[in-house]
C-alpha cells in the first residue's frame, strides 16, 4: 500500500506551485491595496495627487479576494480556526477520524462556494457595473468566492490525502 502513496506523492510539487501562486496573488493584492489606499488618502490632503473616485471599490474588491484566498492558504498550512480543547483527552485515531470528517465538510463548503459563487458572479455580476467604473462588470466583485472555492478544493484534497496516508503509512515507514 505505501507504494501507491509514493506514486501519488510525486504530484506534491504541483500543490507547492499552486500554493505559491495563491500566496503571490495575495501579496500582490495587498501591495495594490496599500498603494491605492495611500494614494486616495494623500489625494485628499495634497493638491497635486489625484483622489480617484474608484479607489474605495477597488480596495474593497482586493480585500475580498485576499480574505477568501487567505482562507484557502490556511487550509494548506492547517492553520484554520478549529476546536482542539478535547484533543489531548481523545484517542489519536478518533482525532484523525474527526479531522477527516471536518475536511469533508470543508470540501463540501468549497464545492458550494464554486457552484453558488459562480452563479452569483454570472447572474448578479452581469447585471451591473461598478458605480465609479461603469465599464467594469460587477462580475469581478463576486468572482473571489468561486476562485477561492477552487483553491480550497485543491488544498483540501491534499489535506485529505495526507490524513488518509497517515492511516496507512506508519511513522517508521515514512
């Protein structure tokens, strides 16, 4: 059985690349967020710096992307909020089973985010545009939800795989 895990482990670099892409995207969004906010605040007090009307909507959209994509990153690092108060009192096998159940619940949430988020992005997003940027569809305001759902599915599959691998491959076999 461990041979199949060795074969599947070969795709781990793909997960690493996906993680680095999402992390880079979050960093880029944060930089854009800071620059636009700085320009908007400075534009209110310094006459030669413009204070664009679109700054608030773009900053809020960037924050929405960062929030949901960061949740996907937390799944990969196993850093999401969870209840661990009873972990020291429960058997390790039971904790592993409970972790797998919670992983399936998060996976289901990610699928819902993709399906429902896409419907909202297409249906509601196509009906309007940003107030300050009439040429830009509101699709981009709703798109972070299905995008983060895709990232969550990718990272949750890896987490589930690692839990299942932990059942079949003992520490000394690794």
